[in-house]
C-alpha cells in the first residue's frame, strides 16, 4: 500500500547521516582545538598508557617543546628524555628531579613549581583521570613570584639605604646568638650614630639628608668585610654584626675602619658635607647573652663616645659592683 498523499514521510536525521556526523565531529574538534590554543595555561593530557594525547600551544611555548615531537603523540617518557637532553631541569630542586626521574606523572607531588633555564617560573599541577590518565596544567607564575619577592624584600630592608632594617637585624642577631651559644664562639655588635647630621638635615633639608644617609650606607658597605652584617636601625643610627671575632683588637680595628670611612667630605647636590661617625661595641657573651642586652650595652658604649666629642669607637666596659 502506498502512503497517502497527506501522510508525512519521516525525514532522515542528521545523526543518521555519516557525512553530516563526520562534519559535526570535525567542527567540534576544530572548536576544541581553538579553545585549547587560546588558553592562558599550558595543558597536556597523558593517557593511561603514558601517551601524550593532547598538548596545546601554550604548553609548547611555556616548555619550549618541539612541535614536531608533540605532533606525533609521543610518550611522556620521550618528552622527559628531550627535556633532560636540553638541560631543562638545570634549576630544578633535587627532590623534584628525583620525582621526574621516576616518570614525573604519578600522584606525588600533584602541584609543584620549578624554574626553567630561561628564568621563567612555572607551576605544574597534575589531576588523575578516571580512565587512569593524567591531566597536567602549566601556569606562568613568574610575575607573581617576583611581586612576592619584592614584598618580602621590602618587609626586611630599609627603603632608603637598601640595608636590612631593625627587625631583620634583631632576627639575625638572635639566630647568631643561639648558634654561638652552642659552639662557644664570640661575635660583636657595633651600634653606630652619625655626628653632625642634624645640622645638615635642618639647614639643607630632608631630601639632602636622605642622600647623605644613602651615601653613608654605601661607604659603610665598602668598609666592612664580607660576612659582616650592616643594618639601618632608624634615623641616623646603624648597626653591624661582626661574626666570629678573633680578638678585641680585631673588633676595634674594624670599628675604626668604619668610622674613618666617613672622614672624607661628601659632595651632594653641590654641597660639600662633612659628618662623622661614632660607634659603641658589645661582645657576646662577655657583654650580654640576649639581643636586648647586647644592643643596650653597645648603645651605652656609643653614648660614652658621644659624651667625649664623638668620632671614635669604644668597647662597652662592665661597671664594678
């Protein structure tokens, strides 16, 4: 029986048409590739057989991987072998290198950071897939790390002189004190204050005064030895930790060298500026076994220098009973 004229003949759906289905899948694949290549993160999909099924453009850029290598869907081990051969992991911590030598796509560590040879810092995150594969993402965190480092630096350093600040100095002093208490060695604390700085600051202004302080810091840096730690404590006061001293004479000699580093006038903004430096010295453990005691006694020795005209170094003297 032929169908009646008013009956509709069912139309063949697109899903039943192989050519339409192929076109639909091709379009979805194109859109997926487009999305993957527009991602800000690098992405790599490694299947259960450790074959790299997907590697987007950003991953190629971040890792400097050869497109021809990734186009043939290598195993992840082949990718690692290429990276070892190109010294990719030269700046990578040893514990991460050990992880990578073991295959580098296991559960541990699921998130880690490493620095590339070109200085780029990337965060790598691995997520296990239900089928046994692993999805890895690569994120450029270089700028974030730099910003964090700047924040840490500013928290620990004086903005004007770039010397460490008071809090950082006390922290280092405390650690040194604990170390020397164990091994039985000595160290010295020098507390320093500028002579004739206030008249310069008052007459020439704070801008010139700031230049003077920065200049003083630079001269002190050049006068001390490698390993000596110099800080700006605030205002025109500075401090120095002299580790592992051999003798009182050595300690006083360093103090005098620092004092005399400011003997020559400074030429700042057309002004010839002459200032001096006074220093008081306390030695661990003879003059104190806490940061507070050492700083207090070095400051008392400094006060004695100031009372006798300044421009000198004095060792703290224990008063009699």
